[in-house]
């Protein structure tokens, strides 16, 4: 990576964060700007300090393969985003347009689709690494194989 690119990207990211915070804190609809600021600082700390280590340690403990570990991370992220809607799906307070979809079904469909994709990836990896079948020659790599000639000993005359 070019030496000057990382500081430029860092400065740009910090500028965008500052612009977003200034816009949120200056919004007339936000009545408690300090609570928003605490949330904006606390969310990354909670995410990087608690959530990511918990997911990584759980994945390392439960799954040794990279495909299963990757699917567990995806399932955890989908669950973190979708679980509030799943839990509140039946609470509409007389207004069915608040949460109009079948969130439990959709959450399970997304988990099933991602699990199926992870299974296909795992099968493709297994297929590529499987040992060759008996009776089939392995592909040649490098030099031509050298034939070994065996000497036939003459039969013992006695």
C-alpha cells in the first residue's frame, strides 16, 4: 500500500464521522444530544470490546473449519440485526403496518440460505482436496516418472 494512502483514508474517515456527529447533534428533532453522543461513542466500544471478541472466541471454540466459522459470523450478524424485529413481530399496538412482514420466517430463510451456501462451499473444498480414487493415476507434476526395471534372477539349477 502506498505510504500516504493510509493517513489520507484515516483523515477522511474521521472527517466523515465528525460531519455525521455534527449533523446528528444539530438536528432539531434530537432532544437529548448527549445521549446520542454517548451512544455514538459507546456503540463502537461495545462492538469492538465485547461483541467481536465474543463471536471470535465462540467461533474458535466451536468450529475449526473456516467455512463453518465464517457462517457462524454471518449468522451472528444476521441475528443481531434481525432479532429485534423477530421479537417484536406480534406487538403491533393496533397498527399492522409498523412491522408488516413475516420476520421470523424471513430470518429463518436467510439463515437457511446462508447455511446452504456455506455447505456448498464446504463440499466444493472437500471435492477439490479429496484423495484420488483407487486405480486412477495421480496427475503428473514435474519430471517424467522413471521406470524401474527389475532384474530377473536365473532359476537355481539344483
